[in-house]
C-alpha cells in the first residue's frame, strides 16, 4: 500500500470514528457543559469554535455567539453567562490547577475592564491548565453585586463543566 492508500485508509478510520461518536473529532478536544434544566448551552460557532457558552434559559434569546459582549447588555437582572474557552495545550501563562471544577470564589473579580459592555456587568475570570488543557473560564453577571443564590447557581453550572 502506497502513501496515497495509507492516507485514504487513515481518513476513512477518522471518518468512521467521528460517525460512531456522533460528533466531530475536534469537539472531543473542547470543554463542554452537561445539560441542565434552566440553562442553554451553545458553541460560539465558526468565528471561535473553541468557545462554549452556557446562559440562563430566560436569557437564551440574548446570546449571539459572534457579538457576545453586545449581548451582555440584554441580560436580565438575574442573568448569568458562563463561557469556557479551550485555548490549547502547554501555553505560557496558564498555571496548573490543583482542583476541578474551578471554584467561583477563587475567580478574579472585575467590576470594570477594557471593553466592558455596560457598567452593571461583572466579570469573574479563571485561567488554568488541567490535565494539560489550557482553559479560560469566565462568569458574567448582569449585576455588580450578585446574590449568594446567583453565585450558587453559577457554581452549579461550573460544576457541570466537562474537560476536553
């Protein structure tokens, strides 16, 4: 079997593997969320395929993957948006995480940042490397002062986050 035949055989094996799993080979290398009542989960799409977003169900209509920051302005008062970006592997600046799932209480809290879409939006950021995967995880609240109930709800969604 020549190189061309070997390449065709490899392509067939990959295609069969994708068909058997029901997804793309690249999806297995991305973070995802387990389904949960009250939440909508979407991939950002072709513009940013490594990004998955979970948003409170009542705010599902405001999620527009290409214009996420503009969409934040439309979050309801108790709206939460969680994003997980699988940035890659072995990149600089991603400290090794010691626990999974990430704990919201350990996220950096940003009350204001460059490009902030509205003054009421609070951003919480966690960046780390887990099992060699570099992740950028953010939680956005539609209030600068999320209640304990909102923080608990956000943590529950973080706990449903699956590693690549």
